[in-house]
C-alpha cells in the first residue's frame, strides 16, 4: 500500500470548525479548495467547473450520515435540497418520480425515501446499480435503475423484518431493564447489509444502545446504534482489545469481532453502558415544545418552519401537541401505518403515524406531532406527522 501524500481529516485537529462535516462534506471542501487553487493559477478547466450542481449529492449524504445539522452542514443541506427539487441529474429525478414526490422536499425524504433505495443496491442487490443511476444521462435508463433499486429495497425490508423478529424474540427472553444497559445481539448468517437498520429498530424498541452482529464462522461484523447521551464509539473504545477493528461516531459505528471474544464483548459493553447510565431513568421520553390548539397549525407557521430548517441531527424540528381532540376517518395503510384526521371544532387536519397501526383507538385523543406539507395529485396541504398518540387523558 502506498504511503499517503496527505491526510485530510478535520477531526485530527482539536475543535476544528469543520469536524462536524460528513465524509462527503470533507470531499466537497477538498474539491472546492483544489478548484480555487486552479483558478488562482489560471487553469481553464477549473474555471469551467461548477460545484453547485453536485450539492444535491452532498445534502442527501450529509443527512443519511447522521452528522450534526448545524453550522456548515446546515448550509450545505439547505442549498443541496434547493438543488434537489430542480435537479439536473436523471437519477435523482427518477427516484423522485418513483416515490411520487412532486412538491417541496424535506430532510426526512433523504433518510426514508432516497437513502434506503440507494443503499439497498449494496445491501442485497447490484452494488453498481446506484452508481450507474447517477452516472447515466438517459432518463429511461435512470427509470429502469430506480425500479431495480426499489425492488432491492423491498427485498431488504423483508430480510430486515425477519432479523428484527428473531432478535426481539431472543432479547425478550432475558431482557431486564435494571440489568441490560448495552445490548449486543449476534447470530450466524444474519445479513451484513441490513444489521445497521435492525440495530436502529432495536434502539427504538428498548431505548438502549445496541450492537447487532452477523456472524460468519470464526468472526462477525456488526453495526451499532446509540441513544442521546451515550457515545457508542466510547463504548467500543472500552472494548478495543476484544475487537478486530471498529470505527464510527457517537451515534453510529461498525465493528468486527472474533467469535471467541463475543461473550466477553457483550459483558464489557453492557458494563460500560451501565456505568454511564448509573442513576439515569431510561424510560422513553418525548419532549414536547409546546401544546397548541389545532387551528394554530396553519400556512403561516409552516412558512416560519421552512425558514428555520432544515431540521435533523442536533437541530430537531419542533414537536407540538394537541389534547382531547376527536378522530375522524381513521384507517390502516399497508398493515402498519395509521392514517386519520384530527378534529377540534371547525378545525380539521390530516395526520399520519408511520408504524403506528397498533395505536388505533376510538374516542378523543392526545397527539404529539411535527408539521409538514404533503403533496398528492398536484395538491399540497398541511399534514401532521405523528410522534405519538394516546387516548385523551382528560
């Protein structure tokens, strides 16, 4: 392996202002510096390069890498999503068409619409399909590749569903909230391409940092996801002598471990988490920014939210709550999503709760939500994205 001529990593300098950048942000900054140097040297090729047309790639990758959405990251994402809404790339336009996105885009589209389909190619399908999608200049070919990625994503979802069930069944056999603070779950044959998503699902269920490992003979590769207040990277550092390799950041990381060290890793990771969480109440808490009346959810508020976004890691969107409102037209979509209309006097607004089918109930409810725009059949309207919903508490 050749020695590096240079290492470009802002994290090597303590408290460097660019240390929050995702890898794609660092790459973008390096390209910007090289082009600027070229232009200063009267390079005609550099003078013709416009990096702005690549900002949609920078924005989506920054969101999906779960880095803090503040400072320069926030500026890159804001500019990138503006470019994405009117992208010059057939690949992005094919994905938007496939997902039925015709209106304004929000950061959650990166994590729930674009990211899963792009990543599915490397997880269960042809890894080069996503690359070709963004290299092709032909709209028809982009449509074909987008469809291929969508099919791979559906396959990924089925694999993920099976692993999540197996993991939950095993964890629930012995889980004790007073003893289990850092969860490590491993099994032979678990698909390495989906274990990161499985880890996220388990974090949501148990409210603990989780490592999910797919074993393959004498070793296994794993993905970790964390909760606020716990650096999963610190947890892995505490187990460094038990691991072949590891890396990542506070909220997400990867690792490789030998089978002979697996049980020791489980015990030490849990012990480290237990020490960090000593005396803490890990019961799930949903922080509400403000209780409101339903009629306050209007276009003026939506316009204000647009100006304060984009929202994401370390810049969360506001969470509102309404109390004791009526429910109309409730139904279940795709056997897992809850669709309904909240009603209070003359005020009515549609709401959707992703993966909340089990929360369907009759009678008045209290609901926590964020405010979004939903475009369907060319019509844009306000919609509440539910964070939680319960029978009204009086």
